[in-house]
């Protein structure tokens, strides 16, 4: 039985596996602590540092296009709605999404998957052309081969300070990452209602992070990959939730619908140049694993 490394964040549906209370079949896994988890993404796509890794959707799509030998598994480790992930100053003008045209908006990285979903929503539901916004970032892409669009800028300053000073009109960030002392309000006046409407139309929850594996590991030891996949899948099934499920596994319609939409948004935003199908994305997984 071989040993493998994995960079996976602690979630309710991963802690039992990581703690050894649910043991994957046919493999031993050494879980590597990386916090925040996005710091594992560049080493994975640039060096194949881990055998398994949680990977952001946008990063995986770019890595795939760059020819990285990483295979996606149909197992969502993290997903969420992001209608409430773009903020404006609470004491500033009541901007609408259309008002962002020609303005500067802060986001940690242009390739961040939260940004992918927010820009997709603003384009689809509010007509905002992301190409007509200047995206002010503090980090570059995880995939070194990717070239950012011309309307992306880098800054060494704090994005929250830029928002306070009026240098950016809005800040795109998960609420948990907001500084406690910044007074902001969501750009969308009722993000909860907006996300409910979006879910009714798409019957999908946005995918943030998938489980991925080095392609050589999948091909040479599919039993080990099956073992870890099944362990996480069982933990996902063991957790009941109210409302739309934000994680999932298998080739079900909601997971595939979310993936198809994310691919379309990524192409529209110049994150990738071509749109792979879900069959192409999961070709390796379907060949080597038993998926349910």
C-alpha cells in the first residue's frame, strides 16, 4: 500500500478523513497543512508538489489549458454563492453594478474563483462588461503561463486602504476576509434574494474548489485514488444541510451544470481561451474510477 501527500483544507466533510477516523481504502495519505489553502495551488500547478490537492476551479481550468498533468475529480470540496462578495463603502454613493463601468475594483487576484463567479453574475444579470473595469490586484495567477488582460493592475497597497481612500470603487472579497474595522455594504442591495433567483434559474451552486490528483498517480494507482475519493464522498453524504448543497460528488446534473457555467464565465473573462466540455474535464476520472 503506497503513501501519498494531499493538501486539503479542514471542512466538516474532510475532518474525519484527515483525522484518520474514516480511513481511505488502498492507500495511506499524509495530509499537508497549508493555510490559507490557496497557498497550495501554485506549488501544485507549477511543481506538482502534492499527489492530491484541493484546487480552485479557475486555477484548474488554466492549469488544464497549460497542459499540466493534473486530473480533476468530480468532487466539490468547497462551493458557495457569491452575490454578497462584492462591497462598496457604506458612506459612499449607492453604486449599481452598471456604475462600475470605467471604474477600478479591487480583488486579490484576477484569477481568483470568487472573482470569476462575481463577474459572471454581474455580466449575466446586470449587463456589466468586465473588460470595461480596471481590476486592481495584489497577487498574480497561480499558473505562471497565464497572461492577464490589459485591464488588470497590480498594487502593493492594501485593497481595504484603497477602498477607504476612494482609489477603488468596490472590493471583491469573501466576507470572512474583510477587515473588521472597515465600514462597507454589499454592492447588490439584497444578495440573498439575488442568489435565490439565480439558483432557481440555474439549479446549481457555484463551484469554488475541486479535488484533483496528479494524472500519473491516477493512471498508475487508480485504487488509491478511488479510496480517497470514496472516503470524501461518504463524508459529504453523511452531512445533511438545509437549502442547496454547496458540496457534492459524482456526475450529477447540478455539479455538471455548475461546472459548465463556470467554464463559460471563465472563457468570457479571458481566463481560458477555449471551453472544454465536462466530458473532457472528467475523461481521466471516468476512465479510471467508478463514479456514482
